C-alpha cells in the first residue's frame, strides 16, 4: 500500500515543515524522532507505525533540520523553536483534541506542548523520556558527529543487526540529517529539563520504558511518571527507543480506553436504574449509537480505539439481549438516552 503524500506547512518563524497523515479516528501526533524522519521511521519501526495508524489518525512530521523539512539551521536554537514545528502542523490540520506521543530526547517538546495546551491534549504518551536530557549526554553525541559523521552513525547502530542490516540502517540515518543540523539539535536539547512542566501537567499521561534500553536506567523514566499527577508507568520488553511493539501498543490501548471523554454527559436518573447492568462507558457508547454514530465516530468522540468500541457494542447487545444496533438504538430511546 502506497503511503499518503507528504504535505507542507510554514511555521510562524518561516520554516517549511513536512508532515504526513495516515489512518483515521482520534488524531495522534507523533513528535519527530531523532534521526528517524517520516520515511526512515516507516522503515525502522514498521510494526509501531502500522499499529498506530490502525488505531488512530497518525500525524508524523519532520522537524526543522531533518528529512523533507527546511535544512541548514542557524546557531542558538532552543526547544521552543522546535515547539513551533509541532504547533504549525497541529494548527494546519485544525486539530481540536488529540493525543501526542513523544520519544527520547525530543519528548520534551511534547511535554511542553501538553503543558501549554492542556485543553487540546486528550492524552500524553512518553517513551524513554527523562526529566533532564543531561542523562543522554555523551561525547559520542557532542563531539564525534561533526568530527566524523560516518563513524558516529556506525557507533550508534542498534545492537544485534546483521552486517547488511547494519549498512542499511547507517544509509537511512545518513540521509536523515546533516552533521551540522544534528549538532544544532543536540545543542538545543541536551541541557533541557522539564521538571517544572511535569509537576504542573494536568493531562492524562502514560510513560513507557523498554526494560533493555541502554541509554539510561528505568528509574529516570519512573521519575517522570512520579512528577506527573496520576500518571501511569509501564515497563515493556525491548531495547530500542520504542520497545516491543505488541506490548507497547497494548499499553496504549489500555491507556486510551481509560481516558475520560472531553464532555462526559451525565446519565439520566431514570436510565441509571434501568441500565444498571451496563458500565458507565457502555452507556456512553449506547448513547452515541442511538444518535446514529458509526464505530469510528464513537471512537473519536470517546478517545478510544475502534476495536474497543466494537467490544463495547457486543457487550451491550449481550447484556440487553438485543440482536443488532437498530434494536439497541430503540432501546436507548426508550430509556431516555437519545
């Protein structure tokens, strides 16, 4: 299947940002991944990207200095500059409520956006995130890239690859950025700390950490979760930045299923007694079903996956001893839900 075309938006300070939208349903904005552009990420993390696109309207973008976006960055960039890239894509798409997923050293941009716009962010997902990016500091990343770009890329190849896979990865990464632009990114992010923002964050948050991640221990991501009110932390298998796709996606499914809808309607008193066998979420699904909403529309309204909606509809039919959606809609009307 061919990927959708890359589109462009210009930031408020004049940078052209490339982005791509795949899938449908609740929007999920994936903050750009270091050395993994739109195209590179698609090849490096196929299970993750395909899994997210099956669940959400997945929004990817190349931030300034990488991939298809404006290259040749000036000196003195800050994480706030990269925040303009996220904002430009979100505003171009007209997203009102969405999920945002941040990864690694660049997850701080996702944190800062969620902190500044809690009314728009329905949920925040953070993978291999640390309170301070100083945990990522290493001479390999600060000096070697400008001295010897090829040696640097060969030094950071994921462990366990065969020789041909190793060469393939290096070639992908080499085309993602120039040494100078990579250096500008590192300088902008390497001393970033989001301790204050995390403590003030009022957005439901899931923090994921692959148990074999080599760059810093799990305790650093645990600190992130501990600072955020009511955040959940989950270890998953794997040693890459995302971790094992099946476990990670399952954790996201469970997290999203528990998110409250943005405008949760009260259950009428009369219906509360008559629908006592249904859970609160099933009543919400039944109410929307009675309004003629499709499963994708219900998923978007409640910030849950389409598979979760399908499971709720099946449970509703079983508990009410009804045969189909039409009978369920009539049932809902009879009990004051429509």
